[in-house]
């Protein structure tokens, strides 16, 4: 791959982040799709669709994360939009998002297309929710104001059809991605089941396969509007919809093809190991790896060591940091307390990755 262009030519939002790896400042469409395809494993199963985070404390670790992990490196993560505040905080040279479900790749591609086609936060949410733009919103409007305004308008089937056609064209025509035969159906499923039907009221548990409760509102982690209005515990909302600058930073990453979705089992034999080998070839180091509470499932299924040995294949140093929710690797399935106390889904922690990598038993 081509070496990084000079830092002065990189978008302003990343001007202060030292790009140390041999990762281009922009991936071509072919490079983006080739990386996703090269590292992806076959589609796996999970108990729910996970359209939206249900972790209300996920921003609280960001002030410490900025002190602990290095910017300008490689960010790894799992799941949908909860990765975006960590990406904004660490300003990575590249982000790779793993998930055992190809449905998460579909959601990431949907987000990518809508980011690229939108001009600001209101335009973005209008496309995402398939609702007309409410009157009276400005670049200075808060997340709460924007979400409240979208509550006053309803989605329309006409907008949905127009938007889905635009998303499809953005991915297959503009980018030329060689999507799998059922990928557009999968993107349609995410778009209609989650964002069209749910809008600002979408919850983790309201819709899709494995849905619990079957209704709007409520849900363990709150609504889409609630999640986007959270802060870091110090009154600073670090979410991607917090302000126009944060939203534009994410749009810039998407436009430069620097958020790559990969289908991969944390305990599998291909995805994480393949990424690790490739990153070493690029002389890159991992800054942080967001795990959500996946470790609890690995622990329950007896495959924790597989994951730890996969992590050992990643290029790490003393500052490489796990971001995790719940009981963590040593918490004993779903009943342990996790490191640092607590361990519920509303509590997020940090820990060094090297310590875990050294625990690999081969």
C-alpha cells in the first residue's frame, strides 16, 4: 500500500494526530472492500440484532482513554454506533469494526452511505429516519432539540423508497462494492426494521430478531434519542451527533473509507488474526479495542483462550487499551463483578491489552 501522505494534507480534524502507520490517508473503494472481504468470516449468529447500543456508561471512560491510549493508530471495535465516540476521541488512522453477524456490516454500510450523502446532522437524521426535516433547527441545535423535533414528524414510505434506492446506488454504483447476493436485502432489513420503524424511539430491545418486549420506548439502555444525549460524566457529550464538528469528523472518516466493517467471531480463526498480520505488515499499532460485553459470551462458551490468543497476534504496546463493559474476561460468565468493581452493562472499564495477550495458552 502507498505510504501516508504528509500530515499537512490530511483533513483538519486529524491534523494534530500523528499518523505513524503505513496506512493511506484515504483507502480506495477497492482497497476498502478488499480488506473487508479478505478478513471476513462466514455470517454467524447472535441472540439479537443489536441495532443500537444499550450501554449507558460508554462515554464515561473517554477522558481516561485519551490519557491512556495513543491517537493516530488503529482502532478496533464491535457493534454499531457506540464505536463512534471512541473513534472521535482517538482520531485513528484506520478503524476496523468486527462483529459475528453480517447484519452489523449491513448497518455499518448503511451508516456509511447516509453519512456520505448528508450535509449536516439534520439532513443525516432525516435520511436515517426517513422523516421530513423539521423546521427551526440550526447547526447550533442540541441533540435533545433535534431529536424532539424529529418526534413531531412521521416517516413516509415514499421517503424510505427514495432513500433506500440512494443508499443502494451509493454503495454499488458510486463505490462499486461487489456486495454479496443478500447484502442489499440485509441493509433493507436494518433500515426498515430499525430506523424507519423506530426513529428517535428505537431501542435495543424493540425490534428485530431476538427482540424483547416488542414495543417502542423503554428498553434497557433507553431510546436512540436518549443514547445520543449521554455525556462523559463531566457534562461533555462526546457522541457523533453532539455537534456539527463531531458529525463532520465521522463523515470525513467515512468518505475516506477509513471505517472498515469485518464479519468475524472474536474466537474465530481468521478475522482478528488476519487483521493482526496485515497491521504488522503496515507497521501499525493498535490503539484501542472496544469489546462491549462479548467476553462474557466467550467465557460462557469456553472459548476465552481462543480470543486471548487472537489478541496476541495483534501489534500492541503498553498503551494499547481494551474498552469493555460488564464483567470482563475474568468475571465468570454473566455473574461476575469484573475488574474495577461493578460489572453491569451500564459500567464501562479500561485495561491494558498486553496483559491479556500474555495469558494466551498455546
